[in-house]
C-alpha cells in the first residue's frame, strides 16, 4: 500500500455533493418536476374555477377561566389565539352545520347546479366541501370564510345561511348549559328517589334481621356462641366426672379374665350390703368390749360378739364366692357413719341424666344461635351492598349538585358571549376563482413532483448507486491515494476536440500516414502528441516520477503495473500512454509488457505485426523488432487466446535478475483485472508501483475495497487512477477536478 496518508474528511454532504447529485440527475429531476406541473395543470383544466363568495367574522377572545370545582384550579379556559379559534372554525366546517344549511335551502336547490337530485347527505357534503375557513392573520380573532359552488345563484345565499347556522350552532353550544341544567335537575331528582328507595330497603332488611346496628349484632352473636360453647364444655366435664363415679359404683359384669358373670339379684345385693354393715358394727362392738369396757377374751359378751362376726363373715364369703363382683363394691360407711355407700348409685344415675339433658339443651341452643348468625351474615352482605349503593348515590347527588351550580354560573357568563361575534364582511357577490384550499392542493401537486424527483435522485445517488463517480469519493470514502482523474473524452465538451483531431488525422492519412503511426480507435495513436488524453498521460507520468523521487527510489528499471477492477476500464490505453510519455523524459528506454490478454489493444503498438516475447526484448540484439518509437519498446505475454500461461508468475520471478540488469529505465506491465483467480495480485508484490484504474460510474466501491485488500496481502504499493470521469457541475458553480477540463 502507498505510504501516502489520506486526510480524514468531515462526514456529511458538502455543497459539491449536492451540486453533483442535482446536475447528474437533472433530467430525472426535471422529468418528475414537469410531471408534477403538468398534473397540476391537468387538475386545473379538469376542475375549472367555480363561483365563490367571501365573508369575514370577528370573534372576541375572552381570557377567562372556566369554572371548576374546589381543588381543581388547574382546569382553565384556553387563552386568545388558542383552541377557541380552532373550535369556532371546526363548528363552521362541521357536517352538522352543513345539514342545517341544507334544511334551510332544501337539497334540490343546492344540487340544481351540481347535477341535480334531492339527496340530503350529498347536498350537505357539497356545502361542507365548498367551505374554506381560516384565521387571517393566524392567531387573530378574524375568521375568513369562502364558499364555492358551480351555481352563481346559490353561492351568496348559501354563505348567508352558513353564517346564520353558525350563529345558531354557536349559541346552542355556549348556551347549552340551560339544557344541561335541566338535565342536572332531573338527574338529581332521580338520584334522590333512588336514595330513598335504598334507605327503605335497608330498614326492611335490618328489621328482618332484628338488629339496629349490624356491627353490634354481629358482636352479640359472636359472644353468645362463645358463651354457649363454654357451658357445653363445662357440662361435658361434669358428665365425665359423674360417669367415672357411676362406674365405680356399678358392679362389673365380667371377671378379670373377661368371662361374663351372673347378675347380682337385688335381694342378694341387699343381703351382702347388710352383712357388710353388720360386720362393721360387730367389729366396732368387739373393739369397745375389749378396749373401752375392759372385757377379756373369755367374757361371754366377747365370745358372743365374735360368734356373730364369724357367722357374718361366713355369709359374706358365701356371697362373694357366688358373686365375685361384690368384692369391687365399696360398702364402707359414709362420713356420718350411717349412710350406706350403695345409696349413692341412684343419685349418680340421676345426676348423669341431668347433665346429659343440660348438654343436649346447650347443643340445641348453639345450633339455633348458629343458624341465626348464618342468616344474619347473608343479610349483612345485603346490608353492606345497600350501604355502598347509598354512599354512591350520595356522592353522585353531591357531584350533580355542584355541576348544577356551575352550570347556572356558566349560563350567566355565556349570555355575554353571544355578543362577541360580529360580521366584518357580509357575503360578497359571486365571482369566479379557485379557493385557497384548492390552490394549496395544486401547489402540493406541483411541488410533490419536484420533491419526488429530488428525493429519488438523492436516494439513487447516495444509497442505490454504489459506483465510484468522483475523485473525492476515492479519497474520502475509500481512503485510497489518487494520482490523476482522466475525463471521459466523449463527454464534457471533448467531442469537438476529438472531431478536430480526427479531421487532421484523415487529412494526413490522405497524403500518407507516417510510419509507425497506426491510428487508434480514437483516430490517434497513444504516443502521438495530438492524442486528446496526451496531457493526462504526461500528468500521470509526472506524478509517478515525483512519487519515486520522494520515496528515493533510484534503481533501474522501475517496475510499474497497471491493472483494474474489471474489463473495459481503459488499462491498456493508460499503460500505453504512460509508457509513451515516460519514453520522452530522457535517453533511457521504456518497455511496455502486455500480459492482460487484450490482443486488440496490443495491436496498436506492434504495427500490425506479431509482438516479441519478453525473453527476446530483454536481449539487446533481439529487441530492435519490438521498437515502437524512439526509446519505446513493446512486447506481449499470452497464450491460448486470452488465457495467460499458468507459469507466468514463476517465469517473471526467474526473469527478475534479467529485468533488473536490463537497460530499461521503466518497465510498464499491462496486467489483467484483479480478481480471485488472476495472477495480478501475486505479481503486484514484485512491482515498485501498482496503478489501480477505476472506471468512473461503473466500478463498485465495495469491489474496489475488496481488490485493494487482495493487493494489500501482497504488500503492493497501490495508487489509483480514475478513468472516464465526468464533471456534471458547471465550473462557475463548483470546481470538481484539478485539471483544466
């Protein structure tokens, strides 16, 4: 790559860019502009001017604040020039107002000059579409009204009806608070009736629930349920105690091993109880005889008592053997010493029955209270809904009463507003002309064509067309060094120069052409000083020599390759012109090597004869046949038509010693375009300079960047030449090139 640093340019479009787009796409812009203008003219011809009448109204804008509820001071009326004017203009252009005009004039009369008919909607839309309303000047209180109609007898009358309908509509809107006040009064009365009905329903529900205060009733039910549950719990505890005592008093009906025993008859149970009681008395009597009275064991009384004790024990033993369950019965005397323990069994049975009855009663009472509480909860939901409804109705009543008060104040204020509109200009007599609305549409149509042309031009130039078109794009967008820009000789005023050169060449040809001056496609050989591109080849030569001097490249020969991004870029012509101009700088020789495979371009250097090979022109005694002109030699390297030998890079590498030892000052290589398969990228690293020819308006920017990347991989020193460039902008407006184009 070249060591020349390209200065960064500011992003965005410059004046030169705008000029270039405008003049390059001028015919497309002019075509679209002409189409827009012709379209506007066609619309004017299709829709000729109608009769129109104009009027002006004055509206005094009051800078007053709208009434608002306390705490809502932010709500205020728009100031002068605000939405008040917009509202009034919308009233004038509303379909409702147009329908009022139709009712006043009848649709038959309105449609008589527009095709006839009696369709009310069609007549209303004809009135609405014929109206143009605007504030003149903007922000003032003056409304300018224009009405158009094809019938001269309708225009002025219809506009008068429009103004009358506007006054009626304006009064209805601003004095509609009276109607609104009636609505508020009726609504307040309706809400009061609904509120009374709701309160009555609440009283009925509360009476049905037998409560005065729902919250107190709910708490009372809760306390009652809690108390009954506590009583039931206490009774159940007492029942458990009674059952335990009863169990202790009731003889078991089973033995310890689980076998059933016979039931004790009542008389046997009484006998056993009396025997036990007698034993207790006898034992006490025996103790008294022995301890209290001092009797001995031999006493008759003691013996008699002991005899009775033995007899009682015998009876008790017989009964216990017969009824073993008797042993578990406590028959000890009571605290008084006289009450039998067995006498507690009936009392315990009675007590158990009483406790069970009390528990059943408490459970029944709990169920009743629970049912009442459940029913009350259902009624409570109804009471709550009615309470919410009551509160909502009270809120709505307050809201509507506030609005009623505001509406009454608004009505008093709006009575003054009716006098704020006055007629400045009554409807004028009919006159033909287009309305301002129609004129704006025509202007938009005409301007739309111009805008579309400009938009498409810039879209194509900046986005769709990615080709390289100007020298500034190479330096600013591609960041590549540019040696020279060669113009397109068929454009930009060069045709006259070409025709003059051709006439001169034809004159010389009639008298006999000079030897070795085979005319090129343009009529002049590239080495002829009369060639129109001669001065650009010399400029390229000078830039190349300065470049070598700055880089201090003094060796000979200097190898220069000329290539491109695609065929048809003019590589062969530029290589031949550069070689011819270099051959005139001194006594040194210049060798032009054509390895591009373009046999047609090579013919102009070889006098129509087969060219010599590269090996031959490197031999001093064999190269004379390749002499084109003084100090300029030409050769070609190709085989099989346009296909290069696969061994060419290897051959050139082997010939490098001969090339460097040759007597040539410059060796110019006309190389094929750079692509993924060409040998150019591989050979470019051997060159002192690679000139990349970019064809203006055809070579894509992305292709140039990819080609430059391929050459950079070979560490080639690359500079660019923009060929066939065109300057669309007149020099007086902007100078695009640094030449005297």
